[in-house]
């Protein structure tokens, strides 16, 4: 008998697909949709596992006891959407073909569906087919009245079950409450996030750079986990505390339930000192920058963490800037930082590696091998869907 498991379901579904096909030449439409499907597959990273492909959707899941923090998961969805919109814009910008398929690329968009529940897995070829009432529910969600009632074209739709399990009830303040009624399933409470503002905000976000002549310490280390997992760790006081030579950290001033610019990490050190790291820049899966108070009065430094994907995982680069404040205080701080912060960073990398190894041994952050989808398989899925939509 198949084992019942609990976890999260995610469907990334291309919006405007049917209308796009009805007015497009199949050959060029195939090329466009295959490119977009490859992008969605690339962004469906561990701990998410792809179950299967539809011609216009990627269906994936993640196990309850081996998953990301709620905010990190939201940021993963937002990051995927930004990459999708960037790809669409680039196609439109570089398009020289006058056929309908190429001319209508800009009408495509993306929506996500997230649910939490129970399921069983049935192996089909090398992929897992998910079975159970909760699997039926998330597929039913694709037929909804969100756009009609809210005007949202691109959105992420979360069931109440997913919101509660992810522990992101506070984040719902920035979402729109919704409800759908389905035969045999009854009323389903939902929360919709408009992704239009996410794309706009990404374009307006500024990047903080600490050039070499302004850096006091720069150090790096590679971790054998995907960038999303390492970001998840850096967002968690449990992992930030030892890295920053603190015994405990608290998160202050969350913005609508999320860590964002304006939030702060309050750090308690073993010698009774307390420092504050105020978030200036929060670019999920890329970098974060904080302005940190120091033991030297009226003096702060910038601490930047940059994440770079590598063949074996993710490289994290930590940079401490020269001090800000009165001239004499700055000089004193920079002199101390060259030795002290170098030591803190080196120990921090070692402690973070040890915590990661400990958690992975205990079953958290278990990185399952990604199930591969070759180009032919993606092409066949797209082609099957194209022909079905065209009635061929």
C-alpha cells in the first residue's frame, strides 16, 4: 500500500495560453512556450520536486518536514515570476518576426497555485504522479473567478491550509481574501497575491555595492546547497546568530509580516553587548545588506551577503565596509574590524557549515536529486498540449 505523506503542492501555470494559441501559428508558438517551460523548470528548485509537466504548467511538490520558511517560499515564487516577466519582455524587445505567435508574446503571463495537504506517490517512468483529494483540489483551483473579481492577471493563489502551515498569516494583510466553491469539495478559503506590483518593485529596487576600496573585510565560502536553501538560512536568526558572533537574535519591524528594508536583527552577544543590523537591501537569492551598529560609539558599518550559484551549490561572499561616523571613531573601528571581523567571518562560515551538516543529518534540508526533463520531453509535453488546444 502506498504511503500517505504530507506536503505542499505548487502549480506554475502560464496565463493567456488558450487565447494565445487561438491566434498563433503552431510552429512559432511551440518555440515560445518551450522556452518559457524551460525557464519554469529551471526555477523549480529543491526542496521542490517536479511531479510532471503539462504543456502550459509545471506541477511540483515539497515534503512537509523538508521545506523552506514561509517567507522564503513566497520569495521563490516572486523570483520565478520576475524571471518569467523578464523573459517575456526580452522576447518582445528582440522580436523581428511579424507572425501572430511572435507578435502576441506580450499577452502571456503567469499564475501560481499553492496548497498543503496529504497525498500518495505513484512512480511513472522517472517521475512521481501525486494522488489524493488534496491533489484534486489544487487542480480544481485552476478554474476560478480571481481575475473577474479582483482584476489580477498574474497572481499567486494560496489556500488557507497552505497559509497556516507556512506560518505566514501576517503576510495575508497584503493579500486579498477570496473564496471558491467546488462540487464535492465545498467552499475553499483562499488568499490571492497580485504579482503585478512585485514586478514593478523589482524594477525599482536599488542595489548596494561595496567596492574594494570601501571594503575592510571580504571573505567567502561554498555551501553544498541550492541558493534558495542558503538564503533561507541567512534569513533565520538560528543561523545568523552564530555567524554574527551572537548568542541570540530577534527580528524587529517586519513589514506586513515579512523581513524587508526597514526590518532589523537585534543581536545579543555573550559579553552583554547588543548590536542592531538594520536591513537596507533585501534582494532574495541574490544579496542582502544591513547597516550594523558597532562597539565604537556613533559608528556603523555595512555588512553585505552575496549568494552566487555554483556547480556544487552556492558561494556566499560576506563583506564588511569601512566604518561610517565621526573621523576618529571611523579610524578606530576600521583598525579593529580588520582583525576582529575577519575572525568572525571565518568562524561564522565554519559554524554555518556545522549547523547545516547537523540539520541535514537530522532530516532537514535534505536535497533530493532533481528529476531531469530533457529537451525532447519538454518539447513533447508542449506539443501535446498545443495539438490538444488546436483540436488536432
